[in-house]
C-alpha cells in the first residue's frame, strides 16, 4: 500500500496527461499562456501506462483520474484509457476536462472504458465565460457535457469556481441548470495555484458564502457525514428537488482553504513529466521518470513510489503564515 506516517493510504491516482490547455482561465494562467513542457520530458503512452499498472496491480490504487492541463489534448487518450481499464483489478476511471472537444470524444472514451467525467463550468453567461476563460467556447462546453451524459459517462459532475463580483451571483442558476439535466454540481473554493501568484484570500468566495448564496433560493440539508469518507466535497441534499431519473438532487462544496480535509486525503498525483506529488500544494516532488528510463524494475519503481508517499506532510499548510505557493501552477500539476 501507499501509506504515509499519519495513517493515510493513497488509493486515488490523479494522472496529468499534459500541461497544455486551450483556455486561459484567469485563475489558472496568464492571457499569453505558459511555456509548455518540452516533449522529450513528457511520459510516453507506454511509460505512463506502465506506472499506472504498477500503481493498480502492486500498490493498491483503485481509482485513476486523468487530468491536465486539458487531457483531451493528449493524443491517444482513448488508448490510454483502454490500457488502464484492462488492468486486474480494474480501477475506476474518470476524466477532469474543460469540455472542449468532449462532444466529439465522448463515445470513444466510453467505448475505451472511461466511467465518468468532471467538467469545469464557471458560468452560463457567454460574456462572463469569455471574460474568465478568454475564449468564446461556452457552447462547446455545454455540448460536451450533454454528449458525455448521452454516452453514459455518468454521473456527469460539474466543477465551478466562483469569483467575487464576476460570477458569484450565478450560484443558484448553475445549481438549477445542473438539477434539470441530472448533473452533479460541485463548487470549489479558489485555491492559490495560479501561475501569476495573484490569489488573495480576501477575494476568495468561501464555502460559507457559497452556502449562503444557495440557501437564499434552495433548502439545503447536510448529507450524512459518515458517508463522506475521503471525498473532498461536503454534500447537501436540495430539499424538494430531484434529478430527472428520480435521484435526490445534491450539491457539493469543496472548501479546500477554509474547510481543509487533509486528514482524510487518499490522493497521490503523477505529473505529465513523471513526478510524484503528494499534494496539490507540495513544494517537493519525487522523480519516477528517470529510474523508469534507466531500466529500473517494477519492484524498484514501486519502492521509490512508496518512499515518496511515506513522506507526505500532515496538511497543505495554506492557513499557516509560512505557506508558500508551489512553483508549478495547477495546469502543470493536475487536479
């Protein structure tokens, strides 16, 4: 198992397939973009699948989530998914995407064995979308979400970051939109992971504020905390509302900053260039690419991986006065 000194066991692997993205969201990267990783530094498909296989067959990983950058930009993505789902035991698989290109790719991803998707959607207003993402692609995102649901990549989960005085007034409308379509909405506190290092705590919409905005129009009832486990989202039932298939409608709030859940964290991250990260906010990484390319055996790589996770810190430290933002932005880490 991938266990640390605080008794946590990592079973959820987040795999970044690329640091590239076709949006320029203001809370992630500058308008001009970033300098992308050189291709020789990226894991090949075979290298990536070997590490995933070691994780799932030797180290207890039972869920694999593909992230980016934007993972739909990775050539051969369906093959990577298929190569992951053929492992025994078969891990659960998911994809976190901005949705651009998903309308075209959803059937192939479902056929490859992908279980479900998370799609980022911060607004239903085309003008606000362009302001946030610096691209006119809202229709593409909405079409991608519908195609994912049609292909059976369900439940489609929606990730939303509220920005003060930009889209924070849209919280009720976004929840209503998702309930009507059977999507499961998750609001996420903005985190200090932007490339520009422009995050400010006083600009962040907190979990409490999110709930206040929702409760102004909806009745919310906290779901049973005993069932949360290591899930990052606090779930709330929406009173009097059901999804089209009859399920009780829910909404989640991920308070990474004000309501940290580090004590139950079961995640470990593999970057597109083969580095193990124990936390989104880690300032240290453990290199698996070099030993992989130098001929290390599966056992040797597994031992390096176990040693990396064993050193995991007790928490992300955002609320500590000594906290320093990691050098890598979110686009180069993976969600």
